[in-house]
C-alpha cells in the first residue's frame, strides 16, 4: 500500500497528540517499573501486580522501550530495555518453565537490539531460545504449547493459535544460521494451524489437542474464549498477524490467503463501534471487551495492507486506524494514576478476575501501531528485514 494512500487515512492531529501522550505516560511508567524487582504486566489498585520472571509477557516491556526509543530517541528508553533484557537471563536459567512463547519473550527486544547495535549477547539469547522453541516440535506437525503444570493434566498434544506469533523467531534463526530446519518447523506448524485451527469463514479455534504419538486430531476446547466453536478475539488477532508474518518470511501464498480470510472475518465482527469483544461470538451480556485483541489486529492489518492491493488494502488500513482511534478514545487512561494505558483487556472469557484489566502487551501493540503510522520501518517481528 503506497505511503500516500496510508496518509489519507490518518488523523495527523490525533497522531501527534497520541505520540506526545505516549512519551509522557511511558516515562511515568518507567519510574514505576524501576521501583519493583519484576517486569510489568498488569496492575491492581494503581500498582503493578507481581509476576514470575518466566511469565510469558515479559518480553513486551523491553520491546515497548525499544519502540519508544525509536519514536523519541530518549536514552531512558534504551537503558530500560537493556536493564530488562539482562533481568530475563534469570528465565533462561530456569528453562524448565519455558514453553512456546520464546518469540514473545526475546525476539521483539533482543532481536531489535541485535539489529540496532550488533550486541553479541542478544544474538546468543535469540539462538538459544530458537533452539528451545524448535525442541518443542512434534514430528506430526505442531509445536507443543504449554507444559504440564501438574501431573494430572497432560499437555503433550496441545497446540494453540498464539504460537503463530512465535514462529518469527524460527524464521529468524534460519536466516541467521543458514540452517533450514528452523524455517521448516515453523512452516510445518503453520500448515497444521491452517488445517485445524482456521475455519472456512475465517474464525479460529484457540486450542487444538492432538494425540502426541499419532498426530490424530482429538478435540478443540474453548480455551480462553466463550466455548468450543466460538471466536476468541485475541486468538483471531494472533492468527491475522501471525499468518501475515509467516507469509512475509516464507513466501508461501497459502499463508497470505489465510491471513486475508481471518482479516475479513475480524473486520466484519468489529465494524460498528470498533471495540472488539473478548469473544466475537460471546453472549450479548455481559459486554466484555479486549483492547489487546484490537491493538494486535491493528498491527497485523497494517502489515497486511502492504501485501494486498486496491480496495482490500484500503479496507485493512482503514479498519486498523478505526480500531486504534476508537479504543484510545474510549478505553485509554493517560493519567498518572495507573502505570498502564488500556483498561479494557480481558484475559479469558471465564476468568472473572481477568475481566477489564490492564495488560502491558495491549499497550505494546498500540505503541507499535502508532510507530507504524509515524513511518517507522523496523518491524520487530522481522528485525533483520532488509530496508
């Protein structure tokens, strides 16, 4: 999509205002983050909620710092990103807790630091975690998701839609090492996801359970959505952006077609007020929103708009901008009362304490999207992409 087409959809006054508010708000959040001994994720009563060092969202905070550094050139952002990257080495030493989320945890900040600064330790972190992620591959064509949190629930055959967003770490590893096995694993998982997760209408399963020894399909529980067969909006967003990224980094046309199908479905379900519900097929009451889903989808739609043409590209970009502006105007908190921005995130439909909370990755994807609107070319999910 041409840059002049993109510009015509932008509200430049809104973009300038939001950029200034982001800088002010994120500097406040840095001060709060440096007062605790863990990495920010969510908040309770205006303060950060403690998290474990292996918590899957911990890479989004340093990634947000690099996004803000690119936006403002403020040294405080780079310094905080580097500080947090070093903290995450504790997670590597506690590797038994690592699961499929290595891309979330390292690619989007260590990959960026390696691209910008050539830091050797960042490269080593990426290669180590890529090997860890590849080690979770089941030869029947999927990457295992979660570990066995207790011995009563075996999860060797569980795969989830979220993993599409971790595949870029494997694509990166193949390019960095020249070893095709990482890319082949990523594509095998994406092929399986296309077959078993994405429905004809573009809606998606969250979880699919396979027999880990035979590869036989067993079940698709509702997971973090309303029910089996429903449409968890954050899962839709992971699929939209994830298949777009897999197409960009593999060139396989089927992934682009899948991303387009998921995008059409997502847009059809949110156009109107542009405030994504937690599940796009949830009951009318209660109304549960998920700002994270909207911000993730907006980022994916902007990248997808570059890969298609004509009215489809315009629709993708227009939808992305409508999502961002609607959520910012209705759900953003720009005060210094809480160290987070978006207030209507929902962890899972049936997680009562996780309804309408703050989540740092909702903020991260909003910052990523704003940077795209400002013309930033560095794609954190493809940090070695040629300019």
